């Protein structure tokens, strides 16, 4: 391993707590034929402030080492290049923005998440934070529920009329 900072990932547990893991090693799994990584839990996010609460097992010095000094951030852009092009060429972006002008970017971000991962929407927030997506809004499970409630039958029918 080199001395570059380790990447951090957030994962929401079933109880709603968001744990923060640091990827300490990446490797190729010959059996599963896919990239894998080893992660260490370094703490959890404060639900009110969003700040990292260091794990007690790190001790005082370990917690001090986690203090954020660098504000640089990276996002994964690969899927966005392909999905943006597909959305524009198919007319999906234009149709969705007409049918749902107030929240089309959030809907499209969730669609990108499902297309890229095939996973349940409950895990979309951490993926969207680490990937380039149309919406800059936080897409936690409560916001997703609110968004799905906002999409009524009229809006769905308007989309299908414009799409057809």
C-alpha cells in the first residue's frame, strides 16, 4: 500500500445509522472474477450535524488523525457519460423535464442509480454522493419516499403521453 489517503465510503445500516468505512486494500478476486476491497469501520456520521464520530477503538490519537484537513472531493464520472448521452439521444431527459419540471433531476438520478447498480433505492444516497448525477439534492430514504409520493397518476400519465 502507498501513503496516499484511503478512500472513505458511507453505508446506511438497517437501523438508519450511517457508518463510515475506510478502504484499506483493493484486490482482484479470481474466484468471483471481480474487484474487491477490504474496509475498516472508522466511525459513524452524526445524524444532526453530519460530522464523523470516530470509532472508540481508534483511540484518542486515531480520532485526531481523522480530523478533516483537506476539502478536496472526487466523484465517479464514468457512468454519467454513458447515461447522460443515452438520456439525451433517447429524448428521455427532454420528456422527463417537461412531465416533471420540479423534480426531474432527482428522478433521473435515481434511475441512473438503479441502472448502474440494480439495487434498492434505499441505498441510493451514498451512491449518488460518490457519483456524478443530475441532482445535487441529498437523496436519503425519507426524501425518496417524499419524491415518490409527489409523482401522482397525472404526472405519470403526462410522462407517458409525452414519451409515446
